């Protein structure tokens, strides 16, 4: 039933808007768990989104952030936008689906988007990115900002590789945080 519901939502979005992009901003609990989160402004996020998402796209925003003002720069750059979790909860299914079901449906909708940018270290973002791979979506893994600027080369929403082959952890420099990765080199 969740895939059917997500498919119906995607069909409606495509019918009304054609193409669409999704972003996932995980912020609330990351403010205390990841020191880079608090330092990241919506302007930084706008730059990375803007490298991939044209301003005339419909932008679906998935987030746990409750401060509407935080999103102002994003909403100004993408006038066609929808806070999808709020829309699903308040407008379409206020008494039908619980929070976990809303999360699942919104993740399935994001997995079908033309473009997706997420938050590093978020399992929700990781799930969407892997679903996109299974769905044959191109574009690689894109992120809204770099949560490890001291060890990850990052540009325009992408982690830059520093090696030539092997699994992802061998192609990026995270030897301080993931020492077993250097054993593979």
C-alpha cells in the first residue's frame, strides 16, 4: 500500500509539474551530534542545491527542522516548493498514516525524484540514495553540505574522490575516522 500511495503521489506531481527534485535536511538531532550542522546556513545549502536543481523545478523538502525561517533562502530561490512531510501529515493523511508510514511514503516519493540531495550520515538519506540506485537513477550521491570538511574534499554537493578504484571508503580520505579503510589500500 505504501508503494501504491507513493506512486500515486509521484504521478500527480509529474502530471502537474513534470520534473521535480527532493532534498532532505536532517537538522534537529544533528545539532547536538554533528558539530558541523549548526554552522551550516541555508545559504550554503542553496549553493549546493543550485548546482543541480534549476530554480523553476518543483522542490520537495523533507526535514525535521521546525523553524520556518531557516528555510527562507531556499524557499525564495525555489518558489515552487512543498514541505512534503507537513503536506502529507496535515493536508492529505492527517488521521490515516502515522509518522513512520509518512516517512516511508515520503522516502519512496524522493527515490523517484529527478534529483536528490541529502544529509550526510542520515539513514533516511542513505535509504533514499540506495532506492534511487535500484530505480536506475543517475547522478551519484549528492549532499547539501560537508559534515567532515577536515577530511573530505567536497565541491558543489559531491564528495570528491582521491583514489582510483575500490569501494567508496577507499576513494575518499577518512583514514582518521575509519582507519580500517587504509588497510585496504
